[in-house]
């Protein structure tokens, strides 16, 4: 018996029809044709789906709908959408990437603070510490002395973090070193010291993970772009125009920027050629010049660092010896200035030295791209080095170990709070500096340039929104946040507020004070640049904290780690309390028997991936050559074809002529 | 204003939503913008055909150096005058929802001034000229630049960029989003 023919072979079912309808929008035809196509597809005979297939398809449709609705509501909720669109319209997507970066940092700080709030601050406020035993230890005595100290408070305490503010949740010193629970009788308890250090490790690792993920994305894109060839000119010409620009002035600036970039690229190529052809004498002279400039830069950096160190010592000395009890107004003012002196010096250096670097780099005659990078690198070095120097100078004050008394002579009783206060002062000063410079220095400059016609005024007043400098500002404030969060747990909240306000301040600086920049900033390159700078700063910020956690003994009068040998020993002690089998597993991970094979395996994996990527590169070269050959083949065949056709024409013409002559001959005869 | 919604039937909105990268709300928003260009004409016929001059008054198109090319490509009558449906098509392709491949395809057509399905030297020359606006590159610079582009992108060495080569570059570029 023959099988009945399957009439449903060529008919498509509902699901496929729906998919085809969804694909119509990608076709480059007019709307009317699209509507016709959709109508045709919908009225064509199609099979209904049965049972399970039907359910699957319905679910898919619903999921698509939900996705599109979610995207719609999400874009409405996007923070600061209107401002970002305005900046985009005036300055292009490169600058918008910067503001998105600020927004990203703000959310990062928000999450860090939520962690801290949930696991450290709330338990401290809500739960009650364990009752202290009757016999007092040194730690108990010191703590009591510290907390009962009377302090004179002035309104300046808000800014300096001293006085009444010192003993609040703002700083490390407030947190208890005991276990806490609901009512003090330890049925179920919450180990605050362990939580404190665990949360710190978690948010630092979390920040690192998020940054590495973001940087890796940008890195991957760069790698894909530069796979043997970097499409510099094509990207410039085909991707150069920003289709979001919507006013005349920005458009003309964009034209100018594109023109400048094209000229710069061509110029760079010419310079490259020149560089290849440089004579030996010139090379030697240039090398010497570059060495000298680098030496000068190093000298300037070390001079700056020495200045910070001595300023710190000077102010400490004065504060401790002479101004313990200020009496007159003048002495108050003097004390206030001395407290802030190191921070002021750092801020001044951050303002002046980069300009010096920018002037020096012009002697080195690098290519323009390299100039931007190396100036950025040097400025980053300056900022981070000044922070490290401050930490270093603090070290001498902090480290002191006298087992019998609460703290050393002339040293602060609670050094962690002291460090927290220093960072807090830096943060406040940094923020105030931004506000001052944007509103009282740059804004009048802009007004001068706008309303006066003289050339001098225009020279002073016209500013451009230089992206690298503003990026460094934001990265610096984030570095301070990471540096100080362990010692002042409320700092991420401040950093978040600062990011929020900084967004609006920078928006003002961008839209009102400056005109569009004459260099083209590309969004993708900018993003990876921001992340790399942020990563470097993160590593530099975490190192002092890690060192302090591992090496420096905590102060005996305050904080969650009083009485322990080092901060890290809390973790070690808790680890000792784990059951034996977990401990043996952990120990196994640390032994050489485990580490060496893992290391060998990782190296082999690395080599394998490297070999695969090398093979792929080779493949790309081969395929490219093949394409060229095929193009030549095509050209050759086309030539042959046209030659052949021409030959045929000639042949036919000759044949026709022969026929005509034959006809004539036969007519004549 | 409920007037916007009452101009379209539910079925038409569903059609537009299926055939573009917009949701129904965005379609209505686009119609509002379209109406703002010529209120009375669009008020009478919601799919009215507006002349190119009127379309080019839309802010982003006015300052765009390729504004007239964009209108020509999307116009169903190929003379630059656009109906609302053409306008919707245009906005849909330029929106965030459209994938890179679709944008690449339309960009190729926009850059192809002589319509021969290849980006030849004359096409590239016109593109660069329009991009630099008031300033003009010298002849030598222009030739140098075109040569560089062809060196980078022309894989089969035939002196012009075919669509496949253009798409290859765009897929590698991460800036070509807007």
C-alpha cells in the first residue's frame, strides 16, 4: 500500500509565519511593500500548531512582548535621561560616555554602601553588645578612657570629623569588638568584627570583578578591531558623524573636529614616515632630550612628594606641641589651616603640576596619540603618588606598639579613626575645590569670553571640555572612597552623593563653561581608557589598606579589632573554629601537592589558547589573500568575456559584409 | 492628547509595531513629531506626503550632512518626498532597537551616491567632502585619504567597496551605533 502523499510538506506552520513576519522589518524596502508582504504571509494557508508546540510558541510570543515592554519602561526610568540627551546633542557620544561613567560609579558606591549598611551599621544600631565580665583587662580600661574623654566641639567638627562626630557610626572607632545579639545573652549572636572585615573584602573584590568585566569587554572589542588591521580611516569616515547632533553650532564644530582628525591622521602618517627616515644624529639628539625630560618629570614628582611629607610633619608637630588648647580666634584659625594643610598642598599640586607636564611633553616630539597617553600616565602617577605619600607619612604616627599602655605618647589613641578623618578631610576639600573652580573661576572666564570682544579676553576665557582631566577628577574621588571606606564606613554614602552632585557640576562645566572640543573622542576608546585608569587607581588604593589589615596592630581603645594582634587575626581565629574537615580541605588547597599541578594545568591552557589565536590569525591572512586572488580572477574572466564578445561582434560584422558582397555579386551577375 | 491615538486604528498600530523596531507608543510619538512639521496637512491625512524641504526641517536631519540622501533613500517614490510611513521607516532604522546589520545596509545606500551598488572613488570623495563641511581638504590630502581607505577596506582589490566589504568593516567597528 502506497503511503498517502504528505500535503503539508510545503506549507509553513503558524510559528514560522510569525517568525517571517518579524523578519520583514530588517528588509530595506518601503513601508507599503512591507505591509503587502505581511498581508500576504498572514493570508497564506498555514497549519495550526497542536498541543505542546502551540504552548511553546505562545510562550515565545508572550516572552517577546514582555521583553519589549520591559525595555520601554526601563528606558523611561533611566536616570538623568534628559541631561544625557542634551549633552549628546551638543557634544557627541564620546563625552556622554564620560557622564555614563560617573553614573556607573554612583551606582557602584550605592551598592557598596547598601552592603555596609545592611551588615555593619544596622546590626550595630539595633543589636546589643555582650556584657563585659567583671575583671577588667587593659583593652576594657583603654576603651572606657577613650569613650569617656570629653571633647570640645565646634561647628568646624562637621568638616574635620573631630569632636562629637568622632564617636559616631561615621568612623571606625564606634564599632564594638564584642559579639552582639538581640538581648545580650548570646543565644544567637552576630560576630561583628568578622562581619566588618568580611564585608570589606567582599565589596573590594566585587568592585574589582565589576571593573575587570567592564574593562575586558572594551579590551575584547579593541582586540577584535585590531585583528591584524586597525580600520582607522574607515571608522573615521563611515562612523564619524554623530547622528544625534541636532543644532547648528555643534554640527559645525563636529565638521571641524572631523576635518582636524583627518588632517591629524594624515599628518601622523607623514610623521611616521619621517621618523623612519630620521638620521642617526637626529635620533641621538631626540633620545637625549627625552631622557632629560623624563628625569625632570621624575624630579618634579619626587619634589612634590617630599613637599607633602614635610608639610605633614610640620603641621603635626605644630598641632601637637603648640596648639593643644587654642585660646584666641587667631589660634583657632591657625589650627584650622594647619589641620587642612596637607590636603591643600595635595590639591594645589594636582592643579599646577599637570600643566607643567603638558608644557614639557611638547619637547619630546611624540605622536599625538602617545602624547595624550603619556601625559595622562604622568598625571595619574602624580595623584596616586601623593596619596601614597600621605599614607606613608601617616604610618609613622600610627605604628607604635607598647604592650602596657593604651597608646604611645603623642600618638592618637585611635589611629584608625584618625586615618578616616584625614581621608574625610581630603574628600571634603576635593569636592569644595571642584565647586569653587567650576563656579567661581571658570564661569567668570566664560562670561568674559562671551561678552567682551578683545582677543586677550577670548584667549583667557575660551575653554574646551578636556576629557582626560575630568576623568582623573572622578577617578581620584573614587580612589579616596576605596582608600577610606575601611576606616570611615559612611564614606561610600558621601562618595555617592558626591558623584551625584559632580554629575551636575560637570554638566554645568560642559554645557555652560566650555565649547565643544576640537578633538574627536570616540566612545568605545574612551570607555576602555576610563576603566584602565580606574583599575590602576583601585590597586593603588587597596595596597595600603591591605598592608594595614595584615601588619599594623589595631589600637586598643576603639574599633572592632581591639585586643587582637592584627586585624587579620580575627579571620584566622574564626577559621580555627570551623569543623576539622573543612579546615583540612582548605589546608589541602594551600599545599604544594595541589598548587603545582594546578599551576601547570593553567600554563598549558594559556599556551593552548595562544596557539589557537595564532592559528586564527594565520587563517585570516590566508583567506584575505584568497579573496584578492578571486578578485583578480573575476577581473580576468570579465576581460576575457568582453574580449570574446568583441571578437564575436567582429566575426558577425565580417560575416555580414561577406554576405552583402555575395548578394551584390549575385545581383550583379 | 487622545487625538493622536484616534487617528490610527488598533490594527494599523499593530502592523507598525510588527514591521518596525518601535513599540506602539513610540509610533505615536513619531507621528506627533511628523505632524509638528506640517500640522494642517497631516491633520487632514495622517499619511500625507511632505516635500523634502519640509522633512529636512526636522532638527537632526537639518544639520546632518547626508540629510538629502537619507530622504531619497527612504522615500517610497525615490524623489525625496516622504510619507509618514517612510518617516517611520527612517526613524526605526536609526533607533536603538535596530541591529547593526540593518543600519549598515541603509548606510551603504546612503553613501552610494551614484547608485551603482559599489562605493567607488567618486562616492568616497563626495562622502568626505560632505563630512568636512565648511573646510575642504586639499586635493593631495583627499587622494591620500581615499587611497588609505581603499587600502584598508578593499579586500578584492577592485578599486571600490562592495557591500560585503562595507559590512565587514562595520561589523568590526564598535562606534557605528548611532
